[in-house]
């Protein structure tokens, strides 16, 4: 299994509060991704990173920001959490060496409940 | 705009029989396709993949078939085992930045 950890694993917060989720990898992979999983939607990409300080938006980026100051860490921040951001969040990594045909490996997930 | 669709939310099969999970996509730019397996409270686990230059890829009990003209892929599991019970996600990509997932199919293999 790829060395990916996510913290916290569970979080309950209130509407309007900031929340930061952390993804940590030990594989030295170039690409890191944040997804959310919701019933009926599968996994949807929020943001991704292709290197330190290099990030870009995904399919559902509104209300989220990310930062990557080190190769091994990718942070997802909800500046002001809303109930629609209640979801399970997954981090994924990929090597970034195969020119496109790459497998992404997922972390264990963070379950976030916004009350 | 769901570019990858898994139209069967659930599938139930008997142990030892074949499980066939289906996936359709709309974007002809996709050139790499994957299947992931997910158990409750865990992250998705990579199962098998196929490049658009192939029409079949096999790994043990798992075979993925790709029909580019129909924009359809399927995952065959034979023989099915109770431990295969999980949610299966189909995914499609055309670069490192844009992988799209289907909504998932819950497979139940009955002993």
C-alpha cells in the first residue's frame, strides 16, 4: 500500500468555521489530489498539485483552497465551512512520471460533518 | 455533467459465478481506464487498468474489457468470492490532472 495518511480521520465542525485537512505521503510522488465522495456522485476532484507550490483547480473547487509547501504534505482548507461540504474527503497521489497513464493511490479518507 | 456512468447501483451474484460490472463514458478524449474497489471506511484501492490501445487486460480473476466504439468498459470477476463484496468505481482519464469517476456499483457476493 502507498504510504498515505490523512488527518484528522473524523471531524465535526460548525457552519462558518475554518477547517484544514492534511494529507501526508512518504512515496515522494509528484502529484497529489483532493477528492470528495458523495452518494450518487462517485469521487470528484477538488484541487490537485503537480509540485511544491504548484496547484490547480479541479471539478468542484469553489469554497476550497489548497497549499503544498513540501513534497510530502498537501493541505485542504475550507475557509468557512458550509453544510454542503459535509462529505468524505480522500487524498490521492501519483508519481507523475508516465505522461498520463498513471494510477492514483488513495488515502484512508476523512469524514467531515458540518453542522 | 457526468462523463463516466455506472448505471447499476448494485449487483448481487452467487459465490463461484461471474460478476460483470459495467461502465459507460462520454468523453472520447479519455485514453486510460481504471477500476477501483472500496470497502467501507477505507480509501479506494486500485484493482486493474487498461489503456485505450488495448481491448482487454487480465489480472488473475479480474478482466477488464474496453469497447472504444461503444465508449463502454466492463469488469469481469470470475469466480466471484464473498471477499469481493465491495463498491466498485470505474474511472477514466486523459492526463494526470483530470480523472473522472463513476458513481459506483455495490457488489454483493452471496456464499
